[in-house]
């Protein structure tokens, strides 16, 4: 595995959350252009891993490198400017802002982001509702908006936390299409996902997490062979 | 003589104008309070002191540097805003993670210090501040005399309130502010410097108070105590309007000012307390305020 | 974490033997004090200490910050003064009248203010107290700017002349001790436990079926009544009641006393009141304005010293290790 291909590399990441020790030394790599999925039971630290990479959890030790540069000492509001975007599990749509204001909220980080016209092409619903307040959107629309506003900002790496949670199959399918579009444009994605079927369609590799650690890593091609064992492990 | 409810029309219109003037100051001050509270979650007890500071900056510029009203209209809010920025950086920024009541207590102490200091150097009595020559005359409307400066205050405060409302509701910076009010962490994650935003917001709120102060200087006297009682009235205004609403703060400011003016005509004894009475009634009927949601 | 909450549960409910010893020693010292200090000064300290303790009964045990307690303090001073001056009531009855008046005022203000929480509660109490201030400014019985002057101290129970300074001192000391005992009983009663539970988790208290509003109002009225006790006593000591005691500055002063001494402790407000009154007495003779010193004390307290003198003492001696893991 050559270092040059690594966009994100995490070594020995520990994090403390609400008084508890949540991550016990997570190691993972995400290569340029890859889509990598973190799987694991509830509460093993998948979301915490994303939040710790992003710097939202301040109490953390270890090493997080992005494009070869250390992120641990970068203040929270500078991290996005290095080229990382975060779509939180709860989506984080601002209720008092209109759809359009939500879309334009993340500042442009770099060139090469998806233009607003393309965004509206990809997400016709958002165009229709661009003057509505964020609070009026359906769950699916909120998720689309949460992803769209990050895509517009031109980040290189997208951290995506359970984008399909609680959404109708049609919408899940739509999100899958969007992720494939994103991938085709060369964007890198680190995904947390419970929905196997969905993850299998978009991911190149999987990391399996347990008790605050990455315990296994395998390519999507091995997913089928491991399915039975994983189902047992995840208690599906 | 025209009488309305047994009151001469002139007296009624006169008090209406006085009420509108007071309302202009209430609106500007409660707007600043609401802007600061929205993002910092701090009730700025020092708002009255900052208002007084604005008037005194104008007064001192005139006395020591012969700088008149018009330049002071820019310089006083700038100076007070800068002072606010320093206060936020040095002190308030250390209180954000604590119970919000500490912010109230700190700014209360700050108000005592500012007012105490000015009282120490200038005494409790007011200093006159000349009206700008351009506006010192008035217009005779036939049924009443309309001093130009008072019209200027109402127009200026309307312009300031609408501009601030526009800034917050319709611009990119305003969207940042509103988003940071909802979820400051996520706004930081998106790459926006929220601590800087907080500093700027307090500076803006302070500058608004300073602007109200310099506008007030020519009609009220410049006195160290001019801000002490008005800040409590303004608190009542924002309780009535509902703290979360910028528009509510502005509208209630003008309305309650006018109400107070009318009370002076019909029942002068109650004019001091009418705003508090209205606050009590609103609390009974709509505890969240007329434009607010319970938070 | 304790740092982020204004109300600090420092008080221990068990009575250790050394505490009883302290109590006895404190009472002995207070009884002997008028032979060593200026009695009027001591009585002022006692009145303000009771005021601060009564204020802290609300803030420290419910987390409700009242910015309007001057209304009860100064209001009771007017009521007591009026009763003993105009109606020629005996001092103890005048005092009770002040307490009743403050309680009634507390009922009205509390009823409105408990509709909101946190900062709003503070602003509403402030505004309503300011309304009362304007009422006092204009009502005939308060004599406006002049206040009620020449209030007679009279004879306690009709026999003990309070014009005698020592008699007056022991009367005020008795009032102070009764007031403190009442606060102690309230805090450690089942009622007090429920009030503290409401502070910790209001929603849980509601789901357990407690009518939270009624409890808040009750503790508010008790705090107001005990504040009235202090205010009425002060009027008898100084033999006047003025507007000064109903101003918002007075409400701020009592907050400072509680904050400086230690919010949520029984002794803290007493220490804070002693410090503030001493400071005021000291500064009264200097040209340096008291308000600046008070304001600076406020700012320093909030920035560096949030537990107050007594709170910091408790924290350093017994609280160490218990709270450190929370990042104090």
C-alpha cells in the first residue's frame, strides 16, 4: 500500500466522549477516489470515528493525516478548508434557513465543486423547494440537501454518516445513484452504513469495527463470501 | 380646539411623537439585545451602559476635539463597538460553556463599573449636547410644531432597524449568524470561524447601542445614568416581543414606546409602569412572548 | 460540570459534631460581638446576611436567579415602617406585617415570573421589581423621595424598649437566627428535597406527578417572606425606609453577596454579606465610588471565583477528587 495514494490515514486514534473512552486506537486508510464503508454494531464507535476525524470531539489522541498533513492540531473551523466535508447522521439541516441558504452555507473550499446548476439538476426537488424553510423538508429531502450542500463546497473527502437511515427504498436508491455520480467525479467517500445491500453497491472496501477498534478490512468482492459470518457478528 | 376623548389634539399628537421617539430608542436597543442573545445566549445587562457610552463618546469628541455630531454619528458606534469586541474577547468568550446566568451577572458588573466610572468623573447631572445646526429648526404643520431633529431620530432608527433586519434575515453573513444560533458546532465543521462570528456579533450589538446613545445625546442630556433605567424597560420589551425574534424586538420597541406616550396623555401616573404592566399581561396570556417560541 | 451550574449542591445533610461546635461558637461570638464592634454595623450585617440567605434559598436550591429581591426587602421596610409609625403597632407585629406584605408581593411577582425559566426569569423579576419601585416612588404612604422617616422602634411585646441599642441588637440577632433556622428547616425538609429534585431534572419531577409550578411558587414566596423579615428588621434598626432599598442596585447587591460568599451553601451568603457590608462601610469614607468596586468584584467573581469564598473552601477540602474528572 503506497503512502502516496492515501488521502486519509488514521493511526491509533483514541477518543473520549461523554466521560467514556469510545475509541481505543482506530487505524484506517482511505485512498484517493475510493469509497470505504465502516460497518459494525450500534455503539462500536463508527460515528465517533467520523466525529473524531473531523475534530468535533476535542478529547482525542493519535494521528489523523489528510493528504499527508497532520489534522490533529488544526482548529475545527479550519479542517473543512483542508478539503473534508461532513454529513452528520442527524443531517443538520438548519430549520430557520431556507433550502437555498442551507445550500450556500458551507463556504467554497476549492474549485471543482459541483456548481449550483448541476446540484439542481441532480436534486430537482431542492430546486423546486429552494425558498422553503429547512424545517419543512421531508426526511429524504433533508438528506439530499445535507449531501448537496457539501458537494457544492468542493471538498475532496466526504464523511457520510448513515445516509439511508429511516428513508424509503426509492430515496435510498436515489442516494446510491448520487454516490456513484460522486465517485465517478473522483471524490473520495468514507461512509458509515448499516444497510449492507446499499453499501455493497457503492463501496470498494469495508472496515469492520468492534468495541472502538477496526477489527477487519476486506474488499467488497469478499462481502458475499463473508455474509453469513458478518450477519452473525452484527446480529442482523 | 379639536378634542379627542377630551384631550386636545396637539397634546395627543405631541405625546404620540414623544412615544415614537422613545420607541425608536427601545427598538434600537432591544434589537441589539436580541441580536446578542440570539447567538451568544447572553443577556447583555451592559446594554444601557454602552448606550450611555455612545452619548459620552460624542460629548467628549465635541468638548476635547471639537468633533461635531455628524462625524460622531460614525465614530461613537465604532468606538463602542470596538469596546464591545475587546470585552467579548477578554471576558465573555470565557463564559460560553457556563450557565447563561453568568453572562448576565458579568455584564451587570460591567454596567456598574462603566456607569460608576463616568459618574465619578462627570457627576450624576447631565451635560447638554447641542443639536446639529442642520436639524435644529422645525416644521410648522399648522396643527402642531414638528422639530426636525425628532423626525430625524425616527427616520434614522427606522433605517438602522430595517438595515439590521436585512443584514440578518437576507444576507450570507446573516445566514451564518442564524445557522450558528441553531447549531454552532456544525457551522464550525463547515469551515466558518464561529468564535470570530460571536465577537463580531457582540461588537455589532454594542455599536447599535452606541449609535442609539449618540442619537439620544441632543434630546436627552448626556448623563452617566441615562442608561440605567432604560435597560430595564428594554428587558421588558424583549420579554414582550419574544427574545428569539429580531422583527418582534423592533416592532414591540416602537409599539410600546407609543403606548407609553399615550399613557402619559390619559393617565400620566402610570406612564412609568405601563410597559411592565403590559409585560405582566403578556406573560399571563402568552408566556413565550408575542413573537417567540418557548426555548 | 458543577462549575456550569449556578446552584452548587455543596451542603451536606448529616450534622457532624464539629458543625454543632462551630454553631455554638458562632452564637457565642455573635452574643459577645456588640461589646467589640459598633452595634449598628453588626445589625446591618445581620440584616443583610439574612437577606442574602433568603435570596440564596431561591437561587441556590432552585437555580432561579431573581433580579428583583429588592422589592421584597425594601417593600417590607416600607410596610413595617408604616405599621409602626402610622398605626403605632408594636415592633414585632410591624415586622410580621412586613413579612406578610413581602410574601404577598412575592406571590404576585412569583406567579408571573415562574412562567419562564433561566435568563427570562431574571429579566421578569427585574422588570416587575422596577414596576414596584415606580409604585413606591408615587404612592403616598411611602412619601416618595423622602421615604418614611423617624420610625419608632417601640417596645418589644409592649415591655422591652428597643430604643436601647443592646436590646435592639439582641432582637435583631434573634430575628436573624429564627430566619436562618427556618431556611435550614426548609432546605432539609421533604419539601426542600423535592425543590432540589426539580432543579436537577424538572421534566422528571413533572413526570413523577409533582406540580412543579406550585413548588417553585411556594419556595419563591418563602424566599420573599424571609427577605421581608430582613427588610423589616433593617427599617427598625435604621428607623427609616427609603427608595434606596427597592432599587435594582439593591437587587444586584444581594446577588453579589450570595455569589461572593458561595451560591448554594448555607454559610456562603452570610460570609458574602459580611464582606460586602464591611467593604461598603470602609469605602463610605473614601472618595472612591462603591459601585465601581462592586462591579469589579462581580466581574472577577464570575470570571475566576464562581464557587464563592465558602464554595471554594468546601471544594478544596472535601470536594477534591469527586469533581475533578468532570474537568474542573
